[in-house]
C-alpha cells in the first residue's frame, strides 16, 4: 500500500523539480543592457569621423540617427556628446549662435547628470565660441579654459581641446610663441593616442601661428607634418586644406611658383571629393589675387 502512495506524490513534485533544474542551468542574465546605447555610440563615431574629414553635410545626416538613439537609450553621456557634436557641426558651418545653443543644452545635461568632466569639456567649447564671436576676451578665455583643464583628470582629448583654445586665444593676442607652445601640448596628446586627423589639425594651427609671426619656412615645415598625418588618416579634406594653406604661406613669402603649385594641388584634391566650390575658391587665391593668411 505504501508503494502505491509514493508514486502519485512524486508526480506532483516533478513539475516543480523540472522548473528548478531549468533555472539552475540557464545562463546568468546581464545586469545592464547596452544594445541601443552601443548603436548610438557607433553612430556618433561615424558622425565625428565625417566631421573630422570635413564632410559636414554627411555628418549632419548621420547625427539625426545618433540623436534619436541617444534619446531612446536615455543615457546622459551620449545625450551630451551628441549635443557637443551638433554644436561642433553648426560652429564649423558658421552658425555660431546655433552652436552656442546646442552646447548650452549639452552643459545643462552634463551638470544635471553630475558628469564633471563632460561639463568641463562643454565649457571649453563655449569659451571657444565666445572667442570667435568676440563675446569673450582672449584673456578671459585663457583663464576659463585653464581652470577647466585643471579640473579634468581622465579625458585627455578634452585637455587637448583646451590647449588648442588657449593657443587660439594667445594667437588673437599676437602672442605667437605662446600660441605655438599651447598647440604643441595638444599635438602631444593627439599623436600619442593616434588621433591622426586631430594631430594634423594641431600642426595646421602651429603653421598658422608661425606664418602670422613671419616665420614662413617653419610654417611650411609644420604644414608638411600636417600633410603626413592627414595622409596616414587618408583625410582628403585635411590634405586639401593643408595644401591650400601651403599656397597661402608661399604667397605671403613671395614664392609665386611654389604658391601656384600648392594651390593647384589643393584644388585637384578638392575636386576629387566633389568639393567644387572649395576648389574654385582655392584657385581665386592664385598669386594674382589679394594677399591672404591662414586662420
């Protein structure tokens, strides 16, 4: 009689037993999901890459999806950085007021989330914008950015950005040696981390400071270094800009043949990426045009 009772009792416990066995063999569930966030990060990388290579129209198109993914993930860091990218694109297309609006929104989100380093980065962008628009004096820009750099512990790229802004402010004050020293600090950071397009731009800025100081031979040397970095990055836009700047320097130095050759090469490169307007503008800088200087 006892055997007849045991079998039904075991049957009652079998479903629960099987459930427990299936739970114990299932893989551990992740504590956090990153799918949408990672898609947003990847999209933002594409935006920044296009912007670094001067393809602002494509970058703006890519940014729409990056912003959507940042909102969908509701991830503050990504929200801030998409706003920073948006401000950068607006700034580079001459829309400084709209850029300031985007960066101000980025700062509000960074401060709300408590991300001090992203907040510092955003203040550096705003300082640069203020310098360009004339709303903030060079001395005030230097003071503000120096303070932000001192507060950044990990984000070396923001530190490099800060040194570039300080360099631009020093150049505005005609302190060309101090400007070059600041740009050199930026290039040291970018070169070490293999940020090739950024390092090329640093050398472009160094060339600008040297050119404005009348050191034309050294400016050409800096531009040759910029060209080397842009070739490594296959940054066609950067290569064209470097050659155009080379033409500017040679023209200021009175080297007509060299200027003509550099401008022609820049125009050819611009046309290779269908930037016809830039090519035509470059050809207008030929030696028979008005005196120019790289900015």
